[in-house]
């Protein structure tokens, strides 16, 4: 067996660990779990630290449980939140669970037996529990004084919004999850982000008080960006693992655009590369930072594991096309949705097929049928300066005729003004 705690330690992931936890883990296979609240039908990269923790846990020879919170997702965890969450319906939670389960199966080995991963849903044990059962069998073991002492509770009580009874009881609900898994699945350790420490130790305390048992806890560092902005957030929102929410190209670009300071941390956390491999890459990167060797290694690794080798190749070709000299041939392999995703943020125009069939010269198309240029004179001036291309082929004259033979995928015209200004015209 590998030393799981040491693996987290050298990767810079370890935050808090309960005494004797490392010794217990090194004594033989243990079962442990991490909970995921189904607040959306996809995980995002903010969840990846915990996904990687489970992967390392399994790779070290231990048995990982992924708990999806069908019950807790209907309440909402107050940890790290300044406002009450919107409560979800049972239908919303069920939909979100299905999406998350599919994604987790891509990262963990769920083969039965041995240390194969197991997925559990806490709705299975909470759905038959009444409120009276809960306050009698769980609530009586944890004092209000103990619950009030938690930082997540203190911050909310001191704030303007206060805290509802629903969220106040969340730590008891999560604590009972730990107790249930400890009793029925021999889960002796719970893991999570550092903001979960209070909830996790409530579980260990419940196990001690209710059953005189012993349980353990580990938390990992919360990921931050060097520039102070929130990890996993972009101008367009969260970076999702679902390709329909965040395209593999955008996913790849997020990692590729990481700063030199961030990538040294992230390549340890989000890849499975060994310490020797990472140190060798760091040495290469230091010799030629402009080649962005670390960023490429990180982006390649995580894009393949989240999506596929094929998705990575498409993302690289897209990047080469938009930022280098790559050709357009790869677009023929993409769907209309994928093409539009690539050009999201690029000025887009539509043109009637009838207009194209009649034959259009470049100047009329770009200055009258669309507003790429303010006038035909501007088109002429740009063409004379050698600054206009159609589908990566330089336009030699503003009177050049455009017809169906110029269409990519039978539908698109891609004009380029200068090096980086693209315009997508769709034929409808």
C-alpha cells in the first residue's frame, strides 16, 4: 500500500488531519468517503480537488465511497456561504444526481470487490427517518453549545442575514451520514475541503457519543489563484466538467492560460504525474518559460481524463487555428454546435442562402450584407494592405466573388482581419 497522507502532503493538498489518522491508514485498507451536494447536474472544476483526493485514496489501496447528497442537497450546506441557499425540489435533485454519478464514474474504478469505489445516496437512509426520530436519535447526542462554536455558524449568526434552523441543523445531518456509513459500510474516515472540518468532526463526535466508536478526518487545502480571483471562475462563469456546459476547448484553455505561479501548484493537485515527472517538467519550464511546458502538460492531462484524447486533439487544433497557423480541415469533423462554441465571443453574422447563390463580391458581403466593415472603401483599403483572409486564404481583390464553394461544412464563412480578428458568417 502507498502512504496516502504523504501523497497529499507532497502534492500540497493536505490541510488538517486528526491525530492517529495517518498511522491508521498505513495499517491496512480503510474505507473512506467524500460528500458531493447535487446543486447542479454537473461537477465543476471546484470539485476536482475532492475527486483527485478520492483517486489518490483508491490508488493507495483504500476503498473510496462517493456520497451524493440526495437529502442534504435539499437543505444546503452553510459552510463558506453568506446567504441561505435556494432549496431544490426532489425532481431537481434527482436530475442533478444522475449527471454527477455519470461523471464520477469516469474518474474512479467502480468494479465490485476489493477496493472498488462505491456510490451512495444519503436520501436512501433519510427518506424513511421522521423528524422525531432524528431529534431523538441524533439531536440528543450533540449540544447546541457544540454546534454554536463552529466557525461556519458563528459567521452567519454575526452577519446581517442570520441563519435558518434548516441550515443550523446541517452539521447534524452530515454528521449522521458519517455515522451511518461508519456503522453500515465500515467507513472510518471522512475527507473534504478545509471548510468542511467542522461538519466532519461533528460526525466523529456523533460516532463517539452514540456508539463509543472511533473515526478519523482529513481535509484538503481550498484552491486559490495567485492573483486573488476565485479558482474555477471565468468571465463567463464556472468551468464545468460537462462538455455541454463548458466545451472541451474552453476547458483546455482554462488550464493552458494558468499563470506560472498557479501552474506549479495545480500540476501537483490535478494530475497523477509522479514527483519525479513534475520536477523534470519544472526544470524544462524554467529553461524556456515562453514554451509554457507546465501549462501544456497540465491542460493535456486533465482534458484527456475529463473528456477524451479526441477532445484534447480537437482543442489543440482549435487553439492552433485561432492563435496560430492551423488549417481549417478539422472543422469538418465537428457538429454545428461545436463550431459555434469555438467561435463564441467572435462577431457572428447570418446571410441568406439566396444572396450567396446570386454571387456576392467580398466588398458587398462585408460592408452591405453584414457590418464587418463600415464601408466598401474600408474593405478595399484592408485588402490592398494584405490584411483580409477568407478561410485562411488571403483575399487579393475586393471584387472577389463568394459562392457555395467557399463554404466550410456547407454553412460557414470565416473571415479574418489582421492576425486575431475573426468574423463568422453562417448561411441560413
